[in-house]
C-alpha cells in the first residue's frame, strides 16, 4: 500500500485533486506526528473512477455515518483534526443502513466512539452509544425513504407535464 501525506486540509486536498471529500475520508489511514493526514494512494485511485463532483453528490453525504455525526453534534461533540470520526462516518455511509445494522458493525462503531471518548477525556457508556448508533441508522432509513418518495413524486409530476 502506498501512502500519501496531504500537506493541506482534506477538504482543500479533495477539491484541488478532483476528489469528493467523502472519497478522501474513506482513504484516510492515519496522521503523521505533526498531525498531517496520511492517505492510501491505492484507495484514492480506486475511488476516483467512481468520483462524482461534490456539488452533485448528495448521496455521498447522507447515511448512517452522517446521521450519527449530526446526533453527536447535538451533544456538542464534533470531529477534531486528529480523530477518525469523519473517516468512520464516511465508511458508515458507504456501508449503508443494512451493513451498519449488523451487530459486529455496531460494536465496531461503538469501539471507535469509546476510544475517541477516552482520548478526549469524556465519560462513555456502551449502551447509550449503541442506542445512538441505532438511532442514526433509523434516521438514515427515514431520510432515504423521504428521498425515494420525493424522487417518485418528481417523476410523476414530470409525466403529468404536457409536452409541446
């Protein structure tokens, strides 16, 4: 695996190199001692073939990981430059609701949350964290159902529009 150290913040790196932020986050593997992000170049090459411009990419910014981030922000918990929060959220979004609902995936996410809470000196309990992950999955399912309904409604409206 070849590694690449990004010498700029990841959003700027993504924009500058033609990736979406979500794709870059999927390829984040670590940070240098100086706090610079380290990316897997092979991963970047794999995802660039599927890349969608960020402005067209609502689907890449929704899902259980995004919903979990939203819930955590309500409690005043936001990603830091050195944590793996954004990468895990992007990974959860890529997995989708069904994969995230598997017990082993829930435990994996709770484990990351536990480690991050410890690193930040925050109290942590597994049960509330598990419930928060499940709520995020539920919220993501509801959001997806809304998007599907809106799409069907838009398609139906387009069919009803007379063509000249």
